[in-house]
C-alpha cells in the first residue's frame, strides 16, 4: 500500500489564505490592506497578485496581531524590577 504525502504550499494566494483561516476573501484583503505594522497579514505583491508566505501567516496566527500602543513583552512590569 502506497501513501502519498501532500505538502502544503510555502506561498499562498488570497483564496488559499481565506480557506486556511476559514474567512471570506474580502476579509483577507482587509487584513492585508491594514498593513503588517497595524496588525494585518504580511504579504507581498507578485505581479498584480498578492501572495502570503505560509510561515509568515503561521507566525501571525501564533503571535496574534499587535495591539496599537502595546509595549514590548520585555517592557512588562513583571520583567522590570
């Protein structure tokens, strides 16, 4: 019996990101438009299309979008003195 491994692509299109996150494509475009420094999904343009690195997306999911005005975790009062 042969088993085949399907590798997930390293770079995703907007429809693939929408499927991965289980949200609409319009919502993915809004998250990308926000910009990565404002809590949006990091992306790059390839020609006229947007692409998202699966590694960037997984990191964005794991760390959550940054909150406006939130200081670094190293500035936490628990870590200072």
